[in-house]
C-alpha cells in the first residue's frame, strides 16, 4: 500500500517538493509499517544514534541535515523522536531543535508551539488514521469482539495490540485514538 492511500492530501502537501515521492513510498509489509528510515532518506536526513543526556530524546540539525537519537531510549521512544524531528524539518522549523521530555524546558511560546506541532506531526506520521482503522478492525476480528459494544478492557487490549504493531507506546496510541475520536460513543 502506498502512503498516498493512508495519509490525507493535506498531510502529504506538507512535504512540499517531495510530496509526490512521499506519497509513492510503500508501507512496510509488516510491523512497524511506517518506514521512518525511508522517509528520512527521501528528505536527505541522516540518522545518528548517540548517547545523549537522559532528559534529551534527540535533536535535529538543519545545517548538517542530521537527526540525533538517544540510543538509550526504548525503540518506541526512538521512533517517536525520529518522526518528531522529521516534523521539524518538514514544517520548516529553521532552528537547531532539541527534543526534551519536559515541555517546561522550552523558553518561548514559539518553541513550545513548534514542539507541539512536531508532536502532532509525529503522531500523524506514525499512526495515520486510515491505517489505525484497518488495524483496529483486524484486532477486533482476531480477538472475536463485538465492535458495537466494546468494554474498556477490550479497548485497552486493542490499544496494546495496535501500539505493538506500529511500534509506538501505549500512551501515544491512547492519545492518538482520543485525537482521532476512535472508540467514542455515538452520543458523545
């Protein structure tokens, strides 16, 4: 499946001159599906795994076209950091960007705004809604659940399964499901 089949035209348009090439990229045939290395290559970004400070997940250096990732972080954290730093590049945040686990570490409103935009970009890149729908339907079928009457425990199981498939944390998946309004009662 090509990326232009799972991402919205608005999301793809953010890739500017590379939007056609981005849309033509293929999902991986197995977990984690979204090929961050291929996307980084397309954008001319090099990934470097380094020993960074414990509160530092990674950084993006626009001049050197590099993303440094903390090699001590979990795979899920590393994937989110890579997607987040790709977001800084695609969104045109033209400063040296350092990802911290503490939003209070950012001094200006612009820095905080850029960080929140990069987080949203990363969530969309790693967990596109159309792919989520497909994976959730697959999990419901695999677990033989009643899709119209899921219990909180069953939603938690689906969340864990889909998070594992996409190599993201359960916390990120929970937030993403909330943001795309999945598992919302019809009267909400």
